[in-house]
């Protein structure tokens, strides 16, 4: 059995914010893999079913981001699962919008949800890092992650969440490289805007 965990903050106020892209992606996984309806369990919204032949429990912790690990730790203890059977989807400031990276283990890189996960569950869980870009100024980070995606970004977010939902069976089967490759093919990250062309001619 696997725990698929999306990180975010509960309630309508935070629903469409950058910090909640983990919830958004998990919603798409639940939809595309036909998981059960969401219900309250382990201080989370929980849905269950199968991804391929693997039984999964999807969790959206309702403890707020900074205490995510409490809810996930409770579920791990109940099912006696090792931390390697946990997959966490979350926002990453260090990746450009639309980029997705998957790996097992690592540090928290200042992410409070991941910090809580490491504290309560250990560090060896699988991470699906979903790029949201960086505001460019460290002082703006808190406001940035708690603000909604810009209109121009919404289509990119929808596409990448759908691609993650469709391709999650590859990761569940152990093919992290294939998962990242297929997501990038289905939802290519937007190209960085180029500066204006120099239209002046030498006389």
C-alpha cells in the first residue's frame, strides 16, 4: 500500500493559491485514477482505491501546511507503513512554473510542510516537486505562496496537474524517470519570455 499525500492549506481561502498545488495535483490523481469520494480520516481529506495494481490512500492533510507531518504520521502508524511507501506532492519555489521533479529523500529546503513531514515521518519519502517559480525577492515569498496563480498561469497549472494525474502509475511502478519525461511531454513548461528584438538597422 502507498500513501499519496498532497500538501496545502484547508478551506476556500487557500484553494487556488500557489502553496496548494499539491492539493490540486492530488485532486487530479483521484479523478483520473477513479479513487473513492473524499471523506474525513487521519486529520485529512482521504480517498482510496488503486493506481494500477497498487492499493493507495490519498491524503490532503487538514492540519495546515506547517503541521502536515502529524496527519501523515498518524496514517503511517495505523497501516504500519515504512516512510518509503509515502509519496508527497508539493510546491517548489526553486523550480520554474510547470516543471516537475521526482526523487526519494532529501532535505526540506526551507519548505515548512516538508520540514513537518521529516520531523514526524522521517526523510526517506518520495517527493514530487511541482514548480511555482520564485517572486525574485526573499521578503515576498510568504505573500507569493499564499496568493492565487495569475490568470496566465492557470492553464499551465491545470495542464501539469492533469499530466501528473494521468502519469502517476509510472511513478507507483518505480519508473520515476519515465514519469517525469511523460509529464514534461504532456505539459511542457512555458518558455521564458525573450526580450524585445532589436529592430534598428545600421545606416
